[in-house]
């Protein structure tokens, strides 16, 4: 964490974009804190953080959208068939906003949902607009958290780690349940 703060103090806005693509939530809190110390200007840092978060989501989408040949080639080995992709496409279309919101807000397994949106070819402009809307809200909340409670950034980062770990456990349990259920139905 101290390395991130050191980079931000030295390079300021130039480094926010690439770091924000990699680790947006924690960086939003840290940048909010640095605004209170007058290292950063909020009106430059906040839009850069939102753009970085959205760019990361769009990159995951592109991976799913243009990596479909890999998914189709290797998918049947792990149970991803064209029929299941079509079913998932229907679910994404009918529950698009819910799926995108859940994918963005669940840090541990969220990338999979963003990749899946590209795999089932959700229209990009619709996906991008919804990701941008959620990024504005999510980044704004975390940025404000950094402004109000920035002095406790190490503790906030620890809680985000707990949240990600807890979410990963829930996703793992759910995946295990569905795999076991699927295996039982094949018998």
C-alpha cells in the first residue's frame, strides 16, 4: 500500500489510470485520502478513477467477446457448450443490468461475469454504459470514503480483502453445489 501512495505522490494523475485498471476500489479510497492532504485535486482524480475502472471492465468484456474461439474449443471439456452459452445469453439479455451490477460489485468473482457478458455478445454500448454508470456510483462512494476516513486506509484495505475473501468462499460453495448437482443429474 505504501508503494501505491509513493507512486501517487510522485506521478499523480499519470499513474492513476493504469493503477486504477488493475486495482480500482482500493485506489479510489487512497486517492480520496490524498485529496484531503492536497496531493491530488478531486476534479482530476475522480474522473480518471472512473475511466480506469470502466476501462478494466471493457477489457474483460473484450476478452470474452473476442476470445470466444478459445471458449468454444475448450469449453466442452468443462461443460460450456454452445447450447449453454445461448441459454446464458438469454439470461444476460433479460437480466442485463442485474448481471453487470453483480459482476462489478462482487470483487472475487466479478471478472468472470464481465467476461461472460462478452462471450454471449451483449451489445457493447449497452454494456459500456451500464458499467460506466455503476463505476460512477461505486468509485464515488469509495472516493468519498477515502475523503472522510482516509487516515484509516490500511484498515479499509483489510476490510476489502475480507470482503473479497468472503465473496470468493461464497462463489466457491455455490460452484461446488451446482457442479455436484449437475454430476448427480447425469447419473
